[in-house]
């Protein structure tokens, strides 16, 4: 696939799947985990394991060796439930920037999120909200979205390496079935709002495409073509698993954003393997 090797900082649900895929295509992969029990599993996958922690400074065994890859996949989201989420996550990002600059890293791919876009009732594209510019599109935005925009900007502005931002929609696939997300809940809001989801297969394949095509210094949305409503997705998916479907607050007419994925299709020729989340909900394994 490529003559380079890749380090993946954060071999969780997405990072490990990416690492497995790259190994299958003869790419040397270094992968980090914060959990000693996962080291053996990464080894079985053919991934060179490293125990590293961002707390928020970077620590662990053989940090220098981990950052010896020219390509770094940074898959560390802002921590949930912290009052100091902004300062904590930006310190994490700065620690990675320093280690990458001191090492051999020349290109960082950053797993961001479509939460950088405010909850507006319109279609949103990458140019609508550039990294570091939360006021480019006004509207309510999660605290994690604001932090991620700052993190994106710090990485993009660092002269030590190139950066590519990938803004992922809601993740599903493998052991993450949407039927479990809201099953049994009552008075769920925004029943007719569109969803912006992406299957794990597409997360991995899209990242591989960006690496193969050397798509640097740009921002890409990553979500499926179709945007069914919350009611459609979470009702059908719960029924598929034999779970109680959620009930919705029909007085809540709030809609929401539709994340546009056209850029990665036009620039990279990427075609989504799972273009419609509703089509994936018939089998528990999706």
C-alpha cells in the first residue's frame, strides 16, 4: 500500500481497526495504548505496542521510538467529564506536538469530530468552519467542539509537520450498533433531526485513502451520504436487536445540521462503502 510506516496514538475502537488494516497491507504500525492488558492483543494484531499516557503530559516507555514513524495518526479525543477540558486537551495536543517535532514525524492525521460545527439547520462543509474559528458559523456548539477547533488550529499551524484534519461523524459498526445508543429511553428530543453517522469500515478505508494519496494540509468531513432522521435510525436499530425502541418528544421540532461529505469524494475519488446507515441496520454485527 505504502512504503512508509505509521504510528497510531490511541489504539482504541478506531485506532486498532486502522492498525489491523494497515498491517494486512504490509505497513509497519506502531500503536499506543494506556492499558497494559491490551499490549498482547496489539502484538497478536501485528502492531508494535507501546504503553503511553497523556496525563496531560506524555509519558511511557520508549517514547522516542514511537515517534520514529514519518506518519502519525492522532486519535485522542477531549476527555469527558472534566471541568478543565479545554486546558487539559490542549496540553495533551501540545505534548504530542513537541514529541512529534523532536521525532521523525512529518505528517499528522488528526481524528477530529463533526461536533466542531454548531447545531444549525443547514448543510455544513469544511470551509464553513475553518480550524480555530468557532465564530465562522454561529449557533450552539458543544464544549468538545470548541476545544477540537482549537486543537485543529494548533496542529495545522505547527511548522514542524504537515497536518490533515478528519472530522468524523457518529461512529458505528463492529460492536457499536446504533440500536443500543438510545434503546428504552423516553422523551428523546429532536426526532426529525438528521443523523451524521459513519461506519467503522469507512473510517478505516477513508484514512487509508488519504495516506495513499498523500492528502496533506487539508480538512475533510467523514460521514455517510444519507442522513435519515433520529426517529428512523434509533427506532429501527433497536427493533433489529430486539430492544425496546426509544420514545420521542414529538413537540420538539428542532432540526439540525447535515454534514456534507462531497469534498473527500471529489478530491480523492472516495466512495463510501456504507452510504446509508439505515441499510446497515438489519444485522446485529453492523
